[in-house]
């Protein structure tokens, strides 16, 4: 699953990853951690990719992030 975030989130994510190289960060949606990874290098430009999600869960997350669905 890959997606692009716009400003100001892209700048905030670049800052977060720049300050946490070598550390683990978690991405959560609706209070549920959906990805936990070690930052290997700063991520610039707002592009994100998540692996290991089942198709249905990826679709739900996409709908929430795009604003087409609310958190339960």
C-alpha cells in the first residue's frame, strides 16, 4: 500500500524521520498501530509505503485516510 501526504504533513513527516534515523516509529490510524518500522533514512516528499497488510484492511485504511470513511 502506498500513498502520498500533502503539506504540512509531508514536512512534518520529513522532520520526524530525519530526527529518528535508527529509531522505530509507528503509524497509527484511528488509534490502531498499522505499521511499526525502523527509520533507515529520512523520508522526503510525503511518499509512504506500507507492506504486509491484507487487502481488506488496506482498503479500509485508504478510505479513512482519504476521508471517505470515519473511524469506528
